[in-house]
C-alpha cells in the first residue's frame, strides 16, 4: 500500500533531523513537489502520494540532508519582502536581515524630493533594487553587479516582478567613475565575511552561496573601502550611503565613511537579533 502524505512528511522530517538539518525543510520541499498550497497540504495529509512525486521529493531530501544544498537551490526560489525571487548558485540567497535594510531605506527616502536616484551595488538576485522599486515606484532605481550570471537572474526577477530597474555590469562603481553621473542614494549588501572565517560557516552557506557574494579581503572590509572611495565622485551632494554590515564591523565602516566624508553623520542600526547590521 502506498504511503500517505502525512507518513512521508514525518519520515522525511526525522531523516533530516538525524542529519542535523531543519525538519521544516521537508514541508517546503513537499509543497514544491506537489504544487500544493499549505491548505491543500493539510487537506490531503491522509491521501496517498503518487510515486513520481515521492521519488523526486525523496531525492531532494537526500541531497539536502547529505550535502547541505540549500532548499532555495532545490526549489529555485526564495521569498524576500513578500515576493518570490528566482535564485541559483550564481547569486546570494537573499536574507531576512536585508529586508530590514530595504525597509529603513523606504522610510528614509519617503519624504525626500523626487527624482531620487538609487544605485544598488552588487545586486545579486536583484532583491534590494527590485524591492525598492516595487515598494516605491517614484524612486529611480539602477543596479550593478560584476557577475553577468548574477545579472541574468536579477533581470529575470525584475521582469517577473514587473519592476522597472536598469541593470549594469560593473566592478563596484567603476562604470560611473569620471562620467559625472550622481546618485542620491548608494546602497549595497556587499561581501563582508573575512576569508579567515570561512570554516566557521555552515556547509549550506560556504559550499553553495557564491564566494564572490560572501568574502572580502582586509577582514571583510575591502568592498566597503572600495565603494566608499569611489562614492566620493558618484554620490550627489547630501546623498546617502546605506550598507548592510557584519555585526563586528560598525566601528571600522564608520571610520571609513568618516575619512572619505568628514562632515557626514553616521548611523548604525541593529537587526532583530540586536546585532549591528545596517549603517547609513
Ligand atoms: N544584493 C544582494 C542581496 O542583498 C546580493 C548581496 C551579495 O551578493 N553580497 O541579497
């Protein structure tokens, strides 16, 4: 007799737990393979599961349990600020901490005069740029990444989500140096983990998120140094820099900003875990 959905779910959860993984992943993968909504799933718990669906599901459970391959790479998607973003191995999986950065930017820019030009550096999946434009269509939003493979995903997300964002291939702000073009707000969630910390990361992160998106030289500060220096000629007068930062980087990044922009005021904001996470 074939197994019920409930039985399959229970067994997969136990299997994941035995491998030190989140048991909740079983439900996410089952929803993905059955195309059920959460309600459908509840209503069908006592129903049998068809063999093709079961096999595809079990294969993903096995892969996740044994290799740590992120569930987002298995489903090809992650939610960010209530929207579904396509992701793959070429882009950082967007994180909840970054949603706070977006929310703060929206609050800060709400009452500023338009046109207000925003540039997202290292856009990856496009999560920041696309969300800003979708939440506030009065913003003019552009975004860059050095990776053409990441840009392909970002453009696909912008099309899927109907967001009018202009994308550029550029090494940080290189493309704008010497052009005279200015932006009112430059935002980035750059790579900020020190190479020395690589081994402290989970296999799900270190073996699957792109290195380009995670790691930076100089104790993880190199990307901030570059962006802040280049911003001297690309940021509009009384413009704003907004960064996500590592929880121990507030002081160093403040110093970098203060030395490039001596008259600026710097604000550090904590994330929901009470860790320094955002700097304006
Ligand atoms: N901007 C993207 C994000 O915040 C990618 C960031 C990165 O790759 N470091 O999700």
